[in-house]
């Protein structure tokens, strides 16, 4: 809290640092409501204590005069709260409309929520686990869920929107403060809800944003498959449910899984080979590991992963398995390099969509 106050003296110590163009108005209304409540709470408690002391009974028979009706008092404590409520409604509704109406020429990024990670998809096809935006530009976020209700919340932006299955929600943000800010899910979405975290990085210049976008889209085919698989493991949320050190999570660990005999929930056994792993990625409920819930909470990645993405993940699993006896350092032959794009495809487009 003190870090927030020192970093942003205009803020207050009980609120996060503010880093969006809408945050100041939001904070002003919050503080107005807070101080109105504090004022009336102190006033009412003070009057209660005063009246208890002032009008305490001096004897059993001393009741004093019975109070009567007072029109002036009734009007006062009706009119003043009404005026305050109207003011709060006016400023709140004005702020709501400001945040609900998207400014023109926004740079659009698609946000996908799934148990339990965020994925951000950019116009040029880049897919990342963190949100990157350029300083000073209007960013339009199109939100969708692949399973249950989530809620995207960026505290420093004072921006929050529910992410609903079966529909697209929208929100916009704009920040003039380069830095890295937390992203949370604020709708309880299951066992690992508390781990559904990410970051929003506000790039200081358009040049740095362009450079980041270029790196985000061009790593495929430039790294070894094991390295590509590890990037996808972290980038696409596999890390949330599947450990690589033997720890049991929501899903089975990848440590020593490749090449092992896997016991399934129906009592049968299957070999953990390329075919099984590919099927599990595309059809998670086809074969359920023993000891894990059925149906599986894992969504299907059909259409989300290309063939070389799945191959890269398999190579990463091989590198974490003592049951694989091949050479994960040299057995590549370039087979995971994506095929050359056709003319007009996303990979041939400029690294960034022009931002107006």
C-alpha cells in the first residue's frame, strides 16, 4: 500500500497504484463515497453516545417529557441523503458510460479465459500468456471463455469485465504509464482459481511494442523443439495443471509420463506415446487417467494447436521422461519448422496492426 502511495502521490494508500486514463475518476468517486460514509458513521455514533449520556434516567420515576414529531428534522434527513444519492448516481452512471462506450480506432486483442489461465491473441496471430499494450493507445479487449465464467480484472487500471462462455464481452483500456501490472480472475472458477494470474505490460514506445510483437510471432521454427515445447507449456497454461517434477496437480504430471504404461479410469492400460498424447490434447475425455475427475476439466485444444505445436509439446514431455531413451538434444532434423506461409497469410503480414 505504501509503495502505491509513494509511486502515485495522487492515489491513496488503500488502493492499488493507478495506471489508466479512467482510474482517476474511478478513485475520486470511490473516495467520495468512502468519506461520506465515514462522516455520517462518526456523526451518528457521536450523537448516540451524546444522547445516551445526556438523556440517561436519573431515577426510576424520572421519564421526562415524551418527544413529538418534528417536520423540519424529517425533511432534513430525507432531503440531504436523497441529494447525495442522486450525486453518486450521476457521477457513477457518467463513469459507467465512459467505460462502456469504446473510443474509435482501438487496437483489438482477443482474450481467452480457460481453467486456469489467460491467453491473449493479437491481430498478427501472436499468442501470449501476458498482455502487452503500447503506451497511450486505446486497446479494445474482446473476451471469451472456453469453459466456465471467469472475470478479467486489472487492478491498476480499475478495469474488470466478466468473461462468459458462449458470448463475447468487450472492454477497453488505455494507459500512459509504462510498467508491469497484475491481472487477476475475480470470478470463482474452480480448484485453481487463485492461480489464474497474468501480467499486463505497458510498453513505453510504439517501437518497443513493435519489437516485442516481432519476437512474439517469430520464435516458431527458430528454436529447438524441446525449447518450443517448453514455451508452449508455459504460454498456453499447461503449467497450471501439469507439473514436470512429479507433483500431482489437477492433471497428471508430465514427469516420466512419456513411454510409461498409464492406468486409466476404466481399468485398462495405455502406452504414453505420441498417439496417446496427441489424442489427449485434442480429445481430453477420450482416455482419463486413474485418480482424476471424469469428465476432465481440461478443454480441447483442437484448432488451437497446429501439428508442430503438438510435436513440440511431445518433445518437451520426452525431455522430462526417464522412459525416453532417445537424444532430445540432437534428434530434430528441422521437422518442427512450420511450413512456409501462403501469400496473404498472417505470417506474411507486418508484425503489428497499425494503431491509429
